[in-house]
């Protein structure tokens, strides 16, 4: 079955440590996204990528980094510079649609990150 | 600043009733509109997408879009306890490509 796989489901970060969240999709989607969701909050965009080897910062990119070396993969690194990383992290992907008709985003199951 | 606003609720309706969820958005350059359902502790799942003014129906769900008034709504007919979740509205703007802007969501509880 096609879908978006995020791993791990739960992740714990120690002080000063970088951690990497994995996101893989086999939907042949061009665009991929990373969101952060805090309790009772909406989704805030961290980074997005519309094609391989290209990505753009979202609204809250500070303390995060990404790469897009393959169409299927869009890993997110939470660096030690991100002082409040505890949140639910969601990866999404979408097709490129015709002009003025954006395609819906589909989400993975998410990764919960906590500080030890 | 592009904004998407939803009443956070909680909204409670009895089983079998119609639940009405509303979303307003800023800017008239908006393009596409989506409703997602998110169960507690889970990721959002797409319910409806709507691109042009008017109503779009899919089973018990109807999305209504009014671009002149800058609102989009979701009606859930014959509400079931399994519909209890948070509903997220998402909007894209023509100048920002496929970047989605999400509201904070409305919590719906369907009372058996």
C-alpha cells in the first residue's frame, strides 16, 4: 500500500543532542512538508520541498534542518539550537496539480519528540 | 500575514444532529480549501477539498465555500460518536504555491 512512513514513533532527545526524524513516501509525490504541532495548537510549517535537492524555510525553521536527496525521503534534523523541541512532528506530501488547483496534503502518523 | 481562523470550541451536538464547523480566512488571493479530521493523538486525515464557490457533498459531509465573504464551512449530517475529533481547516494562497495554512481546529464532541 502507498503511504507515508515516519519513524520513530517516539523519540527522546538529550540536552545538546541533534536528532533526526525520518519521513519516507512511496506515493511518487513531488512535494514534501514538515510540520510541528503543540498541544491545542494548529500545524506550523517548518520546512517544505517541492523538488529534489531544493527546499524552503517555513514559518518556524530556526533550530531545524532538512535535506531532500531523493524524491522519496525528506528527513528532519532537530538541532541543539532548538531549545523547545517537545512537540508532535508531522510529515506530509502532495502531488503537483494543475495551476490554481492545489492538491491535498497527506500525512504520516507522526513522531512525538520529548526532552530527557 | 495570512490567517485562518476557527472557533476552538468545544462544539457539542447530540447523535444524529447536524454539526456545523466554520472557518474564516484573510486575503482574497486564496485558492484551495481543505478540511481535515484529527483524532486525539493521531495525524490529520483529509475529509474534503473544495476549490470553487458553492457546496460540495461527500456522503454525510458537505463543504460550503463563499469566497466573497471569505469563509468555508463543513456540515456533518447524522453526526455519530465516531465523528468526535478536532477538525482542521486549511487554505492555500495563489502567491505561495502549495503552502498550506492551517487553522487551530475546532473540537467536536458528538453525545450519544
